């Protein structure tokens, strides 16, 4: 019966396997520095296979390089012997939620998620440290090979990877930041589905270098756009600097990359900006008989609307001017209702399609014209020019701006104006004060609505901060009834002593984020008119492996050590701790429902009914009768502790019993 490996994937070994699939002759066996024989790439043969495309030695090439890049790549690929331990007390709706909050180093978290979420994530958004010279970044250890890293990862405590200041005085200011980002971005790309998308906020401190490493990780051909977001105006203290000739900062940026061209094959929601005033070009009324009239005249002749026009004294020389519509709809609900119910009848002049060239209509009338898979309305002006008529219905809807308002909308491009309004209220969002880079919910929500084309996908943020992404996912679901899930990661770093978070009594930034999600979830649920929204989350914490050292290095363990740790499991770990490490190892979704049942006197965990059955009893009582009862439930996977079996014969029989009663079950031990 095979054992579970109980550590994150070795991505270097996976890459070698891919090379072997493409060039079998280029992968051979070789003895490493540690004396072990392993698969290795014969680069001399690989060079021959790729000789026409190789760039070697001192030849000039286009690429981004920095001190530490190679080590960052090695660290990204190296496996770790860590796990995610559940924390029910800090969770909300632990047994039913599909959302995850992971507390710990995001490099470790991304490695641990490789099996479970490989190619399954629809969207990743991050708001990393901007590297302004005042930021904290992760202190990663690059000075070891994969085997040393794996062994160390099972020994250090939670403070082994900590945040350190990356000041402007640091001679490696850019290199350290790039190394930190590079390893994490490579792991993040693995998680994206083929139709997934990656978005990263940044300011001008590292905007250009971030784009270069994103070009390398995702491929330059997968760059979609860089959005410029107006985050402030030139007012207050900035005005003084501007008056002295300084160009003040008003914008931040969001780089967007797709995983592949599959992203473009899905429809994406248009982004709309509201226009405060009524566009008076929309002055034409389309009568049902095909004739054209004046919108202002029709409104005045309408009994209800005409009474409102007279009530508010908007008539001049017995006429109602189209220029007065703004004043009217600002005070009259009846006028608003009239506009909204006649969007197809209100139009303006537009350019006709090229395919309509040579056509003509009666002056003062319109005709329909089918072309380019749509219906055009054509009319001829007094001077004989052919024109098209654009109904107001095409661009008149509720905007998604800061204050959704009644009025015309325009499609937004890559210049996102007006978010400075949100920044004035961002401190209040989620009812948690957090001033260090907190992003507006509306900003992240609009990115989600545009990018998350399935409306039911998983959204990941591995620089969670105050939890805005989780908040935005719940808010978006509440508004459109979708079932998106979030997986957010935040290290338990201590807040600055004088920060809002510290003054509020929060011990870590992770605690800030969890509490913000709790409060936001309660508010969203309370304001929900219909249906329900998943506002819960499972808290999982990055910890050293549940397995004792003897599990990872049995050859270096003495007989006394084996007797002292015969079941290979640390004494402070619970069965549920073991369950989540097994789920990680097998790539089972960490948000699936978990049920405990008693079978033949033994406690058994069932994940999603039959995805996994796990019995972690260590009393040596697992016998044939229990295995037969469990095998009849036909789980896809089953796992046991070695120490749980009555004897070696019972362990051997277990595999045979499953082959007879449930041949499709994958059976393993730990």
C-alpha cells in the first residue's frame, strides 16, 4: 500500500517530466551531489535538438535580469514539507462555506495550492507592496537547493519567513522586490484556468519592471492592457506642489494578462461611466408611422409630463426646449419614467454604415436597414445626406459609477476616472480602519464583473491586506446572484505600532482582514432582499508538516527514534489537521463539505460524500471487518494511519478487500 508524499509538488521534477515527454532521449539518470541517482536533463542533447533556436553564451538577447533571479526560480520550484491547519474558531460557516482564508507566507500557500487548484482559478488579483522604499517585503531564503529547502521547511517555525523593510537605502532595493515577485508570479500562473486572467495593481515605482516580469511569466502575447486609475485629484496639499511646478501623482495602474487566448473567447461585461447631464443630441422622436418628430414637443404634449413642465415653469414662448430636460428630470419622477419607458423612441443622428452607401429615404422619415448582424435606422437630411439614427436604448442604463445615477452612460476604456471619490470613503469600507494601501470595493468589484466570465469561478488574492477582494466577491455575488468563490492569503505580520490597526487592538494584519470579511459579510447578508450569499470562510493556517521528521528522512533515523515516533505524526496534531494535509496531497478541493461518521466503532471523515474517506485512528484496531464496512461505501480515495492497523496482515488484507469490493478506490497510508 503506497504512502502519501505529504509535501508540496516538486515543480523541477514536473518540468523534467515535460521535457521527457517532448524529448525522451534528453532525460537520463545521473548521480547528484547528495549521492542519490535521479532523473536529469542532458543539456548537450537538448542543445542538439534545439540547435537552430538556441541563444547561448555572451550573445545579445532581450530579457530582464537581476541578481537573485536564478535563485528565485529555484525557490519557486522547490517542494516544501508544510501543511494548512484548519482553525474552526476563527472561521465563519466552516462546514458550509466554499471560501478560504489562508494565513501565512503566500509563497508557501501558493506551493501548497498547486495540486488542488492547478488550472482551476478564473481570476487572480493582487495588490502587492509597491516598493516605494517604505514597504515591507517577504524575506525568502534562496541559498539552498531543493532537498535542503524541503528538509528545512519541516523544521522552522511560523517566523521562518518574515516581512522585512525594503528601504530606499538598500543596495538591492529592486532586486529583492523582483525576486519576491518572480517566484510568486510563476506559481500563480499555474493556478489559472486557460480562460483565466491575472491583474496586478502597482504605481509608477515598479510599473515598468513588473510589466517586464509579467511579460516573461505570462508571455508578451498574453498582455491585455494597463488600466490607469484616477485615485486622487490635484487638491489640498497637492495643489501647493502643483503650483510650484511639480507634477503630482493622481493615478495608479493595473496590469492585465490572460492565461491564453481562451480568455478572449468568452463574453465580458462592458464597463460603464455615468454622464451627469442629458445628452441633448438625443432630441429626435421616432413615431410608429416612420416619421420623425421632436422629443421636446412630444414631452410637452404628453398629459402627465406636460403638466410637470408647466408646474416647474419650464416653458418659454409656449415651447419646451430640449436644453431644459436636465432641469426637468432632476425634479420630476414622471419625466424620468417617460424617458426610461421610451428609450427605443428617442434617438440622435449618427454616421450610417458603409454598407448603406447609395441608399436614400424620404426626408423626415426613417427606414430599417439590416447589415452587420444588426438593424440600422436610416434617414435622409434636407441636404440629401444619408444618416443613421441611434436609439437612446443603446447607451442609456444605470451606470456602475461611484453614485449610480439616472442618465446616459459611455463605455469605459483603459482610463478609469472618478475613483478619487471612492478613496474619500475607503477608510469606512468594511467598517475597519486600514489606511495602508486599502483599495475601494467598487474598483475590485468592477474588475471581477468584467473578468470573471463564468460568474461561478474561483478568485484568488495572495496579498489580501485588509480583505477588499473577499469583500468585493461577496458584494458582486449579492448584486448579480452569482456563486463566485474567494481564496485569499495574508501573512500574520504585525501592524505598525502607530497604525489604525494597532490602535484598534489587532495583533496582525491577517486578523484585520478576517474581521473585515466577517463584518462585511454580515452587512451584505442583512441588506440582501432575495436569495442568499456565501459570506463565510474557512480559516487555514500555514504550518510545518503534521508529520514528524522520521517521515521525511527514515534512513537517517535511529531505531530509538522510530520507537519514539512509531506513527510518524506529531503529537499535537488533530485528526482534522491530518485530513487537510491529506486533501492537499491528493489535490482534493479544500472547501468541500466534511462529514464525520462512525463505522464499526471507528471515526471516519467523509469529504463530499465519496471524494475521500479517512480514518486516523491509531489504536491498532483497524481489522478486516472495519475495512469491509468502509469499502462498501465505495469512496474514490481512502487513507489510514500505519499505526491504526491491527497488524501487518490487516494492512495487506485492506488493499485486497478494497480491490474486491471497491476496485476504483485509491488506497494509501501515512
